[in-house]
């Protein structure tokens, strides 16, 4: 009778049969798999408590708009000074200026006032971005050209606070287009990543394509798009005042017939990651939800700041507008936001589970082959 006893590496002794040997191997491997999975699950369960931090569960984004008359004096600095003083209290993450920074595109004194005011944010390490409004570049308002404007003069880059060479060194800066008439910046709150894309008044195809590329390359972010002219006073994308029977000048302040604004809305509606669209330009407040996207016009914007406070527990945003420190309007709306690290963590978790299952199985197969080879050799040798 051939001797079927073979050496079992797991137990360091001779076993009586291949079946016994495999049983030992499988039992041992299964114990190790079970132990590994238990450790993994314990680790997973510990993560929520590790993630919980004393940091408040809310943060804010501030919108400024149509500061054109403030830029005529140093009064603009009162606004940004107030923001700097309150940034910690509001857990401020980003300031978005939706255009008409100055009233006259080539007024040196207005740009200087605007730059000095916005430098208060920069000096206090408060991230900000902006877009050019119709008053900020030559040709749009001043020359009565109401079609998408290519390369009209923009002098903002000559001033410190709007110098894209300087801002491109900031960690929050993403990129700009058309020499800084359109800008993009990013911020993070815990596991939530946000991208703000601010596109200039009646942006040309170059800027629209730049915006599309950013949205598509940041599809996992929660994206806010801001621009200057988007809604009319009734919330339609017809441009300007809209049509209420008395004022029908909707081709004067926006694009003719709202073609640009309507086109922008159609583009943005095809991107699920865009959850909020901000604009200024007209003197009316609008807040509406269109296909899951919150469209907001900050019309009560003279000498005012609008604070969007994101409550991440209730997933609601409270909008409060303050003028000279006094609350003048308020509204709230729900938001659906996606968390980056949850997805990343789930991927890591699933990968580890897959490894925990497959690695021991492969090890068992290798050992089986090895032991069967030993058994075959023994049979051939007749020992
Ligand atoms: Zn305007």
C-alpha cells in the first residue's frame, strides 16, 4: 500500500490523507478570512466616530453683486470689512461677486476703490471669485452691443484684487478665462467638495466651452454657477426686466430676447452636478427651483451682502441679506449634495472585502496544487 501521509505546512506534522490536509488548510483559511472581515468591519464602524469633529455642521458662502456705485468711493471697503469681521462667525468658505464691480469699465478711481475693497478679503485669506458684468468691460453696456462679446476691453487684471497671476497661486483658485472676466474657484467642507464657476456677462463661446470643460472634469463636485445677467425680474431667462405689460425692454439689459440666458439655462440643466445658479444685475429678488437647481437673483444688492448658510445636518440653505448690518430679507431652500469621500471610502471598502475573499482562496489553491504535486511525486517514486 502506498503511504498517503503527507506533510501539512499549517500544522507542522504529517497527516493521514489529502482530504485531511485540505480540510485543515480550508478551516485555517476560513478562520483567517473571518478574522480579517471582523477586523475590517470593526474598522469601518469606527470611522464615523473618527470623522465626527467639533467643527460646526454649517458653513457659508457670501454673494456680492452690483457694487458699481460703491466703487465710486471707499464705501465699498465697509462691505468687505464687514465680511472679514464676520467670516469666522459664519464659517465663511467663499465670496462670489456676480459682476458690475465698477460702474464705468475704464474708470481708474473706481477700479482702485474696488480693488482696495476686495484686497481686504485677500489679506484675510478669504477665498473669492468674480465675473465681469455689463458695466465692467468695454462694449457691453457702454457701446450698446447686446450680443455675446468677444475680447472686449477688461481692465480688472491691472488691479491687485483681480490680478489672475496673483490669484492663480492661491490654493482655492481653479482657473480663469478671457483674461479674468470669468473665474473659477473651489472649496471644501468636510467630505463635500464645491466648485464655483463664475462666467462673464453674455459670455462668448470660449468661456462657455471653458465652463463646460470644468463642469465635466469636476462631475463629482457640487457645482455653483454664477453669472451677471441670467434671470429677469419674473424669474424667466428672457433677459432684463422681462415683460409685465408695462416694461418690455428685455432686449436692453440682457441678450436680445434672452437668447444667451436661455441657452445658458439649457446647458446647465443637462449637468446634474450643478445645484445652484446665482445672478445679479436686476433689482428684484428671485428664488426658484427649476429641475432641481436653485436659481437665485440677488436683486436687493445695494450696499448689501447675501449670506447663504449651508446646514449640512438638515441639508438646507438659509439665505439672509444684510444691509449695513441689518437683516433685510431671508428665505430657505433644500439642497441635495454629494459627498466625495463617501464614494472614495466605499470603493476602498469594497476593494478590501474583495481582497479578503480572493486572497485566501488563491492561497488555498496554490497550497492544494503544491501538496497534490508532492503526493503525485510520492506515488511515482512508490515510496
Ligand atoms: Zn448689470
